[in-house]
């Protein structure tokens, strides 16, 4: 904890007060080795798939702080998440110069492989979120459509009618009318059934169309990942070619220096 002296104005002057007890957070700088440790722990904990990503990032910070305790390297959840997102942003933009900064070629190759795995974890999170959101919209639409369907009319309760004395002819006519009206009262409501079947057919067609759209989106995401992989492979080949060229030049320079040394030795011995 650093000691900070605070000046307090007294009688138009300043006097020294006691040291401030407010702690100041020590700023840390990530090296290539620290980045590799961070990315390995992110892959192990996978905060992208966690239901509580904040706690998972905090766990990543605690593990890294404990592992680098001898170096006084302390990081929290926010610092780990921001550093990981920054490295992913460099990787997506193919800013290889920033990724290669302050590190050897061997460390850069490890960092590149780890970033590719982290990118796949992030892509899987996006696909799962898209699938769950579409499923939620389908359920809400079905629920809303079911609530808006017209309810079938209930049969009116039978009422007891007090009949007045009638003649036999009138009673026969009433019985015939009741018999003829009875079958029509039991016929189902064709309008409601037709509307319900049309809605179900519409929902099925919409679900099929959305399923095809999701499959196309997944296919596009896979193609994007394949393109990124191919770019990474090309970059690796380029770096490998550059490394071989440097090794070849170094070998030629070594041979030239050896020839010069041999000539100098001969001259010294002859002299």
C-alpha cells in the first residue's frame, strides 16, 4: 500500500496531515508469457458457456493471481476479460504485429493456437444464443396465437318451459319441429375448426422456413471459420518461410565469417 501525503489548508496556509490510507491499485502489464497463461485458463474455465460469466472471469483472475504470486502479478475479472477481448480483436483483424509484440516466434505460435481455440468457444456461444432466441420467439408466437383463437360457443342451458294446454294438433307440430331441429343443433362449428387448421399450417410453414434460415446461418458461420482457418494456415506458412530464410541467411553469414577467419589465420601463420 502506497503512502500519500495530503495537504490541508489551515489559516491560508498548508500543513501536512497524516498519510492517506486509500489503497491504489497496482497497474500490471501483460507480457507474451502472461497472455499464454491467461488464454489457457480461459479455455479451461470457458466463461463464454457459463450461466454466470462474471464469477467465471473472477475465478480466472484468482487462479492467475495465485499462479503468479511471486511476481506480484494481480488481476481481477475485468482485467482478464478486457485483455482476452483485446487479443481476440487483434486476432480477428489479423493484427499480427500487435500479437507478436514483446515475444519470441515460439511464444507467438502458442498464442496464435490458443486464440484460435478461444475464438471457437466465442463462436459456439453466439450459435447457442441465436438458437435459444429463435426457440423463445416460436414459443411466444404459438402461445399468442392460441390465446387469440376464438373459443367455441357453449351450449345454452336448457330452460324449463311451462306449457299451456294445447290441442293435439299443436302438440304434434311442436314434436315434429323439435325432431327436425335436433340434428342441426349437434353439428360442430366448421368456422372455428377451419381457422385453427389454417393457423397450425401457417405455424408449421414458418417453423420450416426459420429452420432452413438457421441452417443457412450455421453454414455461413462454418464457412467464415474455415476462411479464417485458411488465412491462419497461410500466415503460418509465410512465417515458416521467413524463418527458414532467416536461418539460411544466418548459415551463409556463419560460413562467410568462418572463411574470413580461416584466411586471417593463414595470413597470421605465414607472417
